[in-house]
C-alpha cells in the first residue's frame, strides 16, 4: 500500500487541526454564552419577583387574596413563568397560580418586607438579605414571593446558536482548508518537480536542471541541486578527459612499440630491397621508365614514407625553442611548395605580412606541421582550385590559416580529425594531423579544423607569442 504523500499529510493534519480548533471554540463559546444568558434571564426573573414582593406588601399584611391573585396573574402572563406563589411569614400559601410550561424549571424567591420608614426603597437596597435570614433594623419580613420559571427558551436559543456556530465553523474550516491546500500545493509542486528532475538525472540526463521554485526555501534547494549537478558534470567531464588521455597515451605507447618493430623488421629489409632493385636495374640495363620498375619504386617510397611517419609520430616531441620570424618561416614553406608543385593546376595564393614577427618556436617542427597541412590541401583540391595561405599578427598570438577548395570535412568527422590513425584516404596513415596537433600543443598553441562557407576545408593554427616579442623581433623591455 502506497503511503500518503506530504501534500495529503499536510492537508489532513491542517483540516483536523482546524476542525478541532473550531469544535473547541464552539463548545467553549456556547458554554460561556449559555452561562451569560442564564444569568441575565435569572436576574430578570429576580427583578420581577422583587417587583411583585414590593407590590404585595399591603396585600400580605391584610390577607387580601384576591388582590394578590390579580398581581400573580399579571406576572404569570410573562413568557417562561410557570408558577407564582405568595407566602406569609408562616409559609402559608396565600396565592398559588401555575400553568403548563415545557422545559427545565428553576425557582427564584424574594422576601416581602414591611418598611417602617416610608422613604426607603427596598428594591434598590445594597443589603439584599434573603427571607428568613438576619434581621435588618427598621425592616420586618412579613412573607415571600416564589416564582418558578422555565429555561426552555434559553435552551432553544442555544440550540439555534450552536447550529449556526457549527455551520459557520464548517464554512470557516472549508475556506481555511482550501487556502492551506493551495499553500501546501505550492510547496509540494516544487518538491515534486525537484524529485522528477533528480529521477531524470539518475537516468542519465546530465544536462537537465531544476527550475527554481516560488518559495525562497525551494528556490535555494533547486539552486543547490543545480550547483551539485554542475559540479558532478564537471567532475564527470574531467574523468572522461583523463580516461581519454589514458587511452591516448596507451595508443601512443602501442605505436611506439609497433614503430620499433617496424624499424628493425621492415625498414632494414626495405633498404635491402631498394638496393637490390638499383643493382638489378644497373646489371640488366633496365631504365627507370620501365612500368614495373616504376611501380616498384613508387611502392618502396610509399612504404618508406609510412615507416617514417610511424617513427616520427612515436618519437617523443622535444621542441628546441628559439626566437624565429614565423612570417618568414611560413613564406619559405610556401615558396618550397610552389617550386615542388610547379606546373600543377592547383594555384597557391598567400597573404603573409612582410614585416618580421618573432616568436619563441621550434622552426623545424613547425615546418613539418605546415608541410603536412599544405600537402593535405593539395590532395583535397585534386587537379584544380586554389590553396589560400594567410597569416595575421596580434600583440599575443600569431595566426595562420590554410584553406582549400576541396570537398571539405564531413561534420561527423570534425571531432576525430586530429586522432591518431584516423584517415579517409585509402593510402593515408592518419598520423600527419595527429603529429601536427602534438607539435602545436607543445608550443602551447591550438590547431582547429572546419569547413568554409564557400566549400572546402580550413585549418587554423594559433601560436602564442612570448611576452616582449613583437613585430620586428625587438624586445620592448630592451628598448626601455
């Protein structure tokens, strides 16, 4: 059986508390009201009894039963008066009149006093001594008046008051319950939404965040929950990066082992094959233009290049930094390619500043990087188009861009383009761009790849400049 939630528990607790409070107020209020009304009603009957006793003084003295009866009849006409009895000082009944009245009955008595001084009003005397008690000088007690009355009217009135109070309390409890329902609902909705968010995050949706609640407490809880998720996401990303770095290092270690094996098991036999082919060509007078010989020489060169790529990538990169003009360095590489690709239908266009821009770099490593990228650009263009090389300088970063007009890079492969052994070419090794990335990272720089809007790929290399180096290779601190 599912336990009731916090919303239902709060609602039930509040409703029971409101009902208990209303019931208590009902009982206490009705009891106080009844006591007050009974007291006021009894005071009224006592006043009538004293008034009758005052008017019965002469009748009791002379024994005028008919006169006393007339006074008793007048009083008996009052509502809720059930019986009127007038007694003499010997408790003999002079008048006893009654009528049927429903409800519980109560009795009030008042003494009939004979005043010896005419200016004294017994109705408003401060010492209201009951009949038969101690004698007050100047006053003789000659009888008493007894009035029996019913409190049925008060009981009916109290029943009606109780009924109205119950209806009022019920309505008040319902209104208070509704108000508390909406108040508690605002609390429970925020908590439920936070629980749903935690449940979705538990299923793996780490990008989801909790919406801040309306109340300050739930808002603080949501913000703390989001902060925890941010920290967890950052920790997970850091762990994934560390794991990927471990995989990368493991791959590099395997490449190192494999390249060592290649150096001993493949490179030496390949050199023997190359030497043997040269001797065979010389002894047999076979020209290099022979188709089969040309194929063999091309494959030997391709295998040798593959081995060199493996050895270069596996060898730890230890840059030898020195101050060099990077603009001039890039210009020399472009000029070399122009000479190598003379007669090629691919056009090279360069926009490299003529002003020297010195940076603390390893020129040999950078030359290999840009040579690899330019070679890829030529191969991407095929036998047409333009390869554009541009360089720009700022106070702290030197930027070079190499763009081609080929088919571009598949968007799905952009994040894998610098991974070792990743290639889309049948004869590629997948190590050229990985090697370039390692070299640029050793210079604390960055290399990125993307696609041009006009078509083709673009590689961007950024190398930070040593503080104090600038255009012209002059150290500003030295000038000062």
